[in-house]
C-alpha cells in the first residue's frame, strides 16, 4: 500500500496525524489542502519537481475546487525536496514572495527536526496564510479527501 521508504519514515499514526491536521486546518478556510508524499520523481519528469507537481495537481483534480483554492504540498523523499503549488484563486490573492518565505520556513523545519514535523508545519503555515484570504463559507464542503496521497 505505501512505498517502502515512506512506510519506514512515517508510521500509520503519523499519517493519521497529518490527515487530522489537514482536517483541522480546513475548518477555517474554503481552501483545500492536499499533501502528497512520494519516494521519488518518476524518470519521465527528468527530476523536475515543478512538472511533477503540476502532473499530480491534475491527477488529484485539485484544479476542480469550486473557487480555485486548491493547494498541493508535495514532498519527495529521495530528492529531499518539497514543492507547494496553488490554484489560480490562491495566486490571485497571495504573492509568490509569501510562498517563497513559507518554503524557507518549511525547509528549516525539515532540516532541524524531521519529515513529520516538516509536513505538519507546512500545513499549519499554509493554513494560516489561506485562512485570512479564503475564510470558510456557510455552505463550504470538503471537496478533496484529507488523506495523505502517495
């Protein structure tokens, strides 16, 4: 079910903790946060995490959120990389510089602690950013599962 490396790094309880954190983060926003953890970038993407993230964004149908407020947070274990990709609604209100600063904070968290803490921190920081710009509406529904994608 899980890639061997992922299963060795994150336990079932860790994955449940991440999913729970996503659910909690989405309680105050209309944005949809999707966390994907991959062992590596497939050869077809020539180690280009940007292209890989865009492919996953489409595969998980994150672009189909009602207000174009989907966000993919991608972690690639082998390459020790992560990438945050937001839909057009996100980028209309949140400047790229803010995402760049967020990336620095997440990198620091992963380097100083571990993958789990880095993933949790990425969800918390992303949530804090989108809560302000995309408050939860009365009729908001969870459009994408909160489970970690592999």
